[in-house]
C-alpha cells in the first residue's frame, strides 16, 4: 500500500510540526537574515533586534535540525562559528522573504 501524502491539516502529520516551527517569528526572521553570506551568532543577534541569546540559540538549533541552516565551526583561536542557509533553506527563502516584504508593505492596513 503506498504511503499517504503529507497533509498538514492532519494532527498526526509530521509536516504540521515543521509548519508550526517555521511559523515562529524568530525562524522567519533568521532565515531572511541569513540571505547572502554566512553570519556569526553576534551579527545575527544584532540584525534580529529583540531576540534573546537563548531564543536565537534555540531557533538556530531547530533550523539546523530541519536541514535549513548549517553551522560551521572554525578551529581558530578564538573559536569562530558561522551559520548559513543550506540548499533546502535557500529553496524556502523566496517564500519567506516575500512574506516578510508583504508584512512590511501591509502592516498598517486593515485586514
């Protein structure tokens, strides 16, 4: 019997959990902030104003677990860590960037 197609409307579907994780405000903002070059943690924290160190750490870990962000550790003194979008993350970026742009253009309009 063939496997059922993913359906995020179904409570038990794993795609629903991913959708919920991506819908978190820090996830969307971090993905857009990583557009372009890899970034260090401090640069991301400055770019995404208001995110706490704890929330940024949790968000980056989750995005890494989902295969959207890569973490590269450089064996230097002091140690350096950079975050970048993976191919999967770059595939998601246009939709996320469009959503960010739409909210910026429409935040003051009645919905």
